[in-house]
């Protein structure tokens, strides 16, 4: 039975082809054709022996996850729904930024087991952990849809699912995305976000990518209320892991903090958040809650948001307010789901 080409890292493809009696160097040739020249038809890979091309379909398949639909927000954000087969689908989002920045937010799972209370994905129980090929396929399909003068500058693993709940596929996909024979992206342009699976955070350190942590609570009581994972790995353990990441990589940690009206938005919590994170080289992204059906939470007033941010700035934190993008098409932070069938 043929295997999905995009799920292989280069070393794994070399090993696979050798097991089929093929030469090891064929793997790098295929990588250059598929990723370098964007050629998906083996018959057009002209430097491959015809006998190898004729047998290739027995070993590998080159189809990408089909795009069911693409939605475009008023602010230019684009959301894609991909068909994974077996009546399963997954979303990713392309977010425009200043200076030609284009960030692709990719998903690692269909649904999620962590059940963060404010997250729409969390209401959809885990249906599938994506393969490395299905993650790479999101990037590749979006890339193929862009005009040639545009390119994806950054990738964030902040879509559907918890990346560290699917580590093998996530880090294999990163190997292909950053390989010189693959897409050649800089590891510093890739961010892996986690809700706090503490034992897995060293994998982000090892990968050379950037770390983002969904904090969303300034103490254990509040964080456990909105993020059940905190009951297993409380804030003290999470902060220790973040400190280790910063010490080993000399990079800043990004702390994501969702402002929920009456839950996480008080001035006392702003001060507590500062003292919690001040010893760790970091920046804090505050994210006003993006409302979605039956969430039970609400977005704070603009006045509250400004006061919270200004208090952090006064104390000396590096803090940014995350600009809300794609909210009108349910593409903003915390709004992704495929629990219900969507139409364009």
C-alpha cells in the first residue's frame, strides 16, 4: 500500500525507499521536485529514471488535502477548511500583518481533549490527531493558492488541537518545513503554542522553534477554572519549564492571556500576572475574548482592556494587545471548530 509522501521527513523517506530496493539519493530528488519546484506529478520529474517513476505510485502518493472552501474576512484574513476524509475536516487561517508579514495558523488535531472552557475547538472532542503530511499539506495548499509574489513568512501552531498532544507529527512536519530540501523556512519563524503539557516543552526547545504558552490565568485557582490542564501541571511547574526554555535558547517566551469579562480582567490579576512572569524573559500578548456560541464568557469593555494593558506597561512588562483578525468569519483566536458542517 502506498504511503503519504508529505508525512516523511527526508531521513525517513531515505530509509523507506531503501526498504523498497530503491537508491537513497532518490529521496532528496523527490524533495527537490515536490517542495523546491512544486511538481506533484512524477511524470514531470525529468531527472528520475523512468523505471523508478513507473513504480513510484506503488510506494508513494502525492495528493494534498482538498480545500472544501476558503472564506475571506473583511480585514483580509483567509480561513481554509480541509477535507481529511472519513467525514473529518480541519481549519487553518492565513493572517496578514504589517510589512508584508503573512502568518499561517495551522492545526494539529481535529478537535481537542484539553477542553479549555473559552475555546470553541475545546467543545469539539478529539476526533483525530493529524499526520505530519496533513499538517504540511495545510501549508502547501495555502502556498499554492497565493500569487507568486506573496509568501508565507511565519507559521504558528495555534489552530485546532494541542500540538504537544501530537508531538511526533508536529515535529516531523517542522523538519520538512525547515529542511533545505523542503521549504527551507527558518525555525525562528515557527512558533509552537501549548496549553501547558509541561513534560513535552523540552521538545520545543530541542526543535529550535519559538515557544508560546496559553496562560490565561494569573493563579492556579483561576487557571484551573478555565483550563483543566492546570490541575495536572499547575502554574509553578509551567513557569519552571518556561524558565528552562528561556535559559537554554536565549529566546523570549510568549505568554498568551485571554481577557474574559469578570474572570481574568481585574487590575489585581494584571499585577499578579506581572509578578508571575517578570523573572522569565518574555512578552505578554493580551487577547480580548472572541465570543462564540454557548461559550458562557464575554468580552470585556474597551476601558477594561486598556486599563489592564496599561497596568502591565506601568509595571514594566513587555505587553501587546493581539489585534483581532478574522472575527467576522470565525477565524479569530479561540474560534476554530469543525463540530458543525459549515457552508461558504
